[in-house]
């Protein structure tokens, strides 16, 4: 038997094919669980890991079994995550450091929301005109092309303004 693909990202759709012989019966198993009973079947694998595929064949009392160990492998999707410092914009022009917390990825693509991009793991970016804030997106890719993304907003918070008088009138007569 053959499969149209043997490795990929979740969910992985695989079509298995064997010779169609009139009068034969077929039993397809994945790690011991029944998948189907026709010469051509399609199966979706959603859980990461490798699967043993077995085909049991019977024709007029004659039987055969083919087993392929770890024939189908489903790679887990990366989990994109990041944090940034400082946590808010406090100035009209601000330099932000991004700390990548992604698990299971090998390459990255950052969209800073201002038309700029980066492929670094932990970039620093200077934002201008931060009053409206920005949404930053991190795209994370595994070696097999599995992908995940996450978007986090960076908001602008104007600093507190304190008024501290340098004179005062204790008796409210405008003379100090």
C-alpha cells in the first residue's frame, strides 16, 4: 500500500491506496484502531505523533498483512507567543524590545503594524507617532512549515501630569 503523504502538520489528511482485487476484503488499522475497509481510504490525523499503519487483506481464505511502523508522522504546530518592554507607549517615539516566547518554531516573521517587518527572533523596533497604539503580529513556522500566529496590541498611555505650585496663599487673599 501507499500513502499520498507521510509527514505534515495537524490536521494531516492522508489517502491510503492498495490494489483493488474483486472479492477481497480489506482492513486498515492505525495504531490498532480501525480506519476503513475499502482499497482506498482517507483519514485525518489530528494528534501529533507517529502512527503505525497496517493493512489486512483476505481473498478466499488466503490472508496477508502489511505493517509499516511509524509510517505517518504528524508534527505539532508551534505555539506563537511574545512579550514586549516597555509594556505601553509613553512617548511619541518609542523603542520596544520584543521577547519571543514561541515553542516549536524555527523561523519567525514579525509585522509591527506600521509597515515594518523583521525575521529576527527577538527584535527591537522604533515606533513613531505612537498616540494611536499599534498591533504587532508574530508568525512562527516549524521546519515542516507548520505555522501559528499571535497578535498583541501596544497602547499609548499618557504619563500623569502633576501641578505643583511654587507659591500659595494660605488665607485666600492673593497676597503671599
